[in-house]
């Protein structure tokens, strides 16, 4: 038997596997740009297609590139900022503002009205120019993408004033979904709150949040929406935010709501239960002009007498307090 020469190449099973060769190191360039808060991942892909992104001096034409963080990434001539810890803000958008970074028509934008000390942020979804109320902002485009996904299943709740007449029976039909101008809209829970002159006030809950969904769906049953306020987005409430006001969501609250997705954004994965939608702030302030009256006569809850219990957290053995719900 002939002995193979010393320089015989190693056997095939000594070579790296195809899987190892097919898995490049790092993360997709569009995801890295989004995590830095420049824009969403989809918008980052558009920037790349337009030749506005370069890596180590090479202008990209395709997002099919993984980067490790050691490269020099430039977007629109500016170095990519370092990724900051993921944060989320609640913002009360006023009517008349466009939810975009730049408007071709020169209209004022949400981002031009934010405080000067705010970092670069992107919005979680959008609100129509004439819609007001809660808009979520984040410095992490990947978080925005996650919260926008229909699979997240978070409910968007609105209060609408509309011109026209409608019955609760008409609104109940929306629970089965409706098709308007060839577009299919999912189930909507709608409650007729009150009639006020020629208008009606309606509270609506939906999960999709398609473009101009509330206005188109109510228009299909003969109502013309003339004021629309978003009250909540999943567990996050407008609450007592004033128009134009912005408040950061505590990190612990954010990670709690992200549940099993928390690890992706620097948090810890819950040991016992996945994230679920919580609407804990049911006693939020109603936006001005909604026609709502206080739920209790006399201006609110009477003061507790000294030395009496007021229904706070129940004490358990050992003096520990039962878990209190957080209000966001």
C-alpha cells in the first residue's frame, strides 16, 4: 500500500461545514442602522437602494451585507451614531403635525416640535395629520418594527367625533370586519358614547391600524369623522399627557411589557410568563372636548378618614405587600 505524500490535503470532513461557510458574521446592515435610531429597517433598505449608505468607503447598492460593528458606516455623509440603550417615549401629538422627518409640502412635523434635548427617534407607526393623541417614539428602529407588527396583537384605542347618525346595532356589525374600496379591515369594537348636536362620539378598539382605517370604516356607514384622538397603544396610555408633551417610559415597565422579547433590547427574559397586553390605566384623563362627564358626582373620590384602610395593596404573611399594577 502506497503511503500518501506529506502535503496531501485534509479530508473533506476536516473542512468547515457548508453551514459555517453560509452564515456570515455580524448582523444585516439595515438592522444595524435601525438599531442606531436613524430610521426603520424598511427605510434603511431604501436609503441603501438610493446609494446613501457606505461601509468602509464603499457605497452600497444592496442591503444583503452583514456587518460586525468594526466597520465605518456612513449614512448621508454622517457616521452612524453609536447605539444607545433602547428607550421608549409617550408623546401627545397635536392635530396638524405630519408624522414624518421631512414633508415635501413644508408642513410642520412631529420631530420638529420635540424638545431639543431629545435624541434621534423614530415613531411607532404613524398618525394622520389631523389625528391627535398618543404617539410612541423610540431610539431603536427594531423596537418600532416589533411594536408595529400585527402579530404583536396590541390594541389601538381611539375616540372619534363624527357628523351623522348611527345606532349601536350599526356599530356592532363592525365586529365581523368590513371591506371598504377593496381593502379588508379586521374586527373593530365600537361603542356609541353619546350624541352631541349633529355629531356622535364613538370609542373604537382595533388591532391593525391601517392607513386612515377609522375614518374609512366609519365613512362606510355614513359618518364623517371630524375629530380623532388616539387614547392608547397596547398597554401604553395617553393618560394625563398634555398636547405636545413627551414623557419617557421607565425601562423596567418597557421590558416588562416586552416579555419574551426583552432580551433583544437589553432586558431580562421573564422566568414565568410571557408578555401580555395590560390596560392598567383605565382611569386616564379624557382628552378635552370628548363630552365625557366625571364618573362620580361631587368631583371625585372622597378623602379617606384618618386611620382607615383605603383599598391599597393587601398585606400578606410576613408583611410583604401584594404586587401593585404599574400605570404607564
